[in-house]
C-alpha cells in the first residue's frame, strides 16, 4: 500500500498509495475481458476528474463569481460520476462473495436524476 520512487539524487521516496490508485489496482486484477482498459478508465477517469476539480478550491481562496456554465458543468461531472459508480457497483455485484446481496431495483433504473 506504499509507492516507492527513486529520486534524482538516488534516494528512495516512500508515499502511501491513494485510494483511487488502490481501486485502479484492484480493478486491474478483477476486471477481465477485451474491454478491460475502457471499463477501468470509465470508472477511474471521472473520480480523478472530481479529485482534480476539488483540489484547487480546497487549497485557495477564490473570488465569488457568478457563472452561467456552473450548473451545466456540475451536471456533466455528476452524471459521469453516477455512471462510473453504477459500473463499479455492477462489477462489485459480480464478486462471488456478493452474489447473495439484493440490489434495489431503482439503482438499475434511469429514474436517478442529477440536479
């Protein structure tokens, strides 16, 4: 659960792996098939995008500005994340230890609205 990297001065830098990296490694082990890369990217991509979008505002002060694009961009990002989580849930539901878990029907429907 750590990542070791050799620095330019020859020393080794040790850092904990992040949660998204750990999830990506797990998916790389358990997802099989010819579409493996696309499936993993469909899950990990939106999560990394959210992480990147959140980092700057979390670490700086921003001027409070009105944006006409804000709600459209927010809806786009949330829709991507909803699709990624639905795909991840599908993968997890196929795990041999999760076969007994009943998933509510509304999770598989298109009745979830992002507002």
